[in-house]
C-alpha cells in the first residue's frame, strides 16, 4: 500500500493557502495511509486547521530559517519530511515556492517527479496522474513504478478540503542546516497592490482585451486612454481576471502607446496561458485559433467584435455581439455601477 504524503508550506501569516487544501483533498481521495508534512516559520496553526483530515501523523519543519522561500532550506526541509514519512507518493501544491524545489527533492530521494499535474486518481491500488501536453492539446494519463513519486498538483483542479479545525500533534522533524544553506537572504517581496493585481485565477470571469482596443476607431482616431478606463472600471466593478491577446501584449513590448497595465503574463493562448475561469468575455480580439486554444477550459464564452466574420463567429464562442466594444463596455459598466 502507498504511503501518501501531502507536503505543504505555510503562508506568511501561518495559514495554508487554497492550493494546499486542494492538494490535501486530492491526496485523501487516493486512500492509503496519509501523512501531512508542513514547512514554515510556525506550522502548528496550519496543522490545527486540518487536524480532522484523517492523517495518521503530522510532521513539521519549522523555525525562522523556513519562513521564506529559499531553495536550499526548502529542499532540505522537504527531503527530511519525505524521508521521515517514508512516503511513496508525495503530493504538493504547484506553488512557485514548491515548483522550484520539488524536482531537486525527487532527485535527492532517488525518486521521480511530475509537474503541472491536473488530477490524481487511484484504481485497484494503482495511482495515476493526468497531465496535458503540447500546449494543452493532448491529455495523458500516466503511472509510474519508481518511488517516491513527487507530484506537483496545479491549483484550481480539485475542490479545497473542508473540515473542522482541532488540535493536531505535530512531530518535529529536525533539519541540520549548514551556513551554505543560508547564503541566500530574501530581502523583500515586490508585488503590485491587491487592487492593481489584474490576474485573478480564482475569479469566475475572464475578461480578455485584444489589440482592437488600441486600433484606429471609426472616427479615424485611437482612443487608448478611454480603453484603459473602460477596462479598469470593469475589472474594479466585477473583480474579473484580465487576459490579453498576443498582439496586444506584443504592442506593449514594442514601446507603443498601449494599455499600461498589460504584460506578457496576461497573454492567453498557444504561447500564453490556459486559465480555468467559468466564463469568458472577449473584447476587440479577433479570436484566432492560436488565441482561442487558451480558452479550452472556459466553458461559457462570449465575444464583442465589430467583425461578424471574426474567429469567434466560427464556433469559438457561444454568443458573439457584433458591436463596438467601447459602447458596449461603457453601458455595461454603467449598469453594473447602478446595481443592475
Ligand atoms: C506560433 C504562434 C503562436 C501564437 N500564440 C498566440 C497566443 O498564445 N495568444 C494569442 O492571443 N495569439 C497568439 N498568436 C497570434 C494570433 O494568431 C493572433 O495574431 C492574435 O491573437 C491576434 O490578436 P487580436 O485578435 O487582439 O488582434 P487583431 O487580429 O488585430 O484583431 C483585433 C480585433 O479587434 C476588433 N475591433 C477593433 N475595434 C473594435 C471595437 N471598437 N469594438 C469591437 N471590436 C473591435 C477588430 O474587428 C479585430 O477583430 C500566435 C501566432 C502564432 C503564429
């Protein structure tokens, strides 16, 4: 029987983030002996939050050295927990912190790793994972004989575990760090203020802006400042997540007067991201295949484009509004602001 370790790190406030709770429910669904391994400055509060998850034990590596993401200390902590747990399968949320170290940890343990995993399942005692290849065009189901098998589970693919808090007894795992492990010091984190952060993976709605917002409009002029205001007002009112076509983000890279808040991180598509929002609204974007392939997991799709022959009209969207997105979005913002 497999020994399944759910390996999570705490956030700066000592809590467990949603991806960690999603990984926990995925690990639980496999059956088998479950061990929780936690890394962070102080892991007791996190362990208490998931005390009723049914784990046979809780292992913890804690202390100031483990408060922030740092390869050497995180890898040492993860390796020590995996060994102490005797884990054959390790499921970890694919956070940026864990993604950096998991492959190295698997190597140190003589195991194997799979990243970008979107599902784990077990049938007749055999564990399988699902993973997409070739820019999300093909899905594979994989099994491995090698153990330990370290699996980085993507966020947003499983329901987060919910259950009663309690009092967990955490077994301390000691990690001996050399000075060399502590050479890197995290001096701070630069991140946009919460209301400037326009990529919101948990939002129900994806709002995509295309290059049309910066193009010459029927009056012979471009209206980029108006476009910026309409888009930002909509995002502020709805808390939707912002995506972009490649053409629009490429314009930003070329130094043209474009939407100041747009970066390559917003790009959706073949060479961009493949987000998982419930609904999507595309505006001023032609809906070409390399773009719409990134909408694979968006179930309800609508688009606003002046061109009735755009890609969205060719089976890519459920509803296409052949209309001026400036006028439509101004009206939509007005209605939402008025609570309608
Ligand atoms: C190998 C490869 C990989 C690629 N990868 C990606 C990718 O990952 N993501 C991606 O997006 N693209 C990708 N592309 C590029 C893609 O093929 C398109 O060129 C790009 O998506 C076009 O962007 P767009 O629709 O915003 O711009 P355009 O094609 O310029 O379309 C602008 C649209 O805005 C409309 N419009 C203008 N004004 C208004 C208005 N007032 N109201 C309503 N509509 C208006 C126009 O009718 C037009 O349809 C890739 C291409 C290649 C070759």
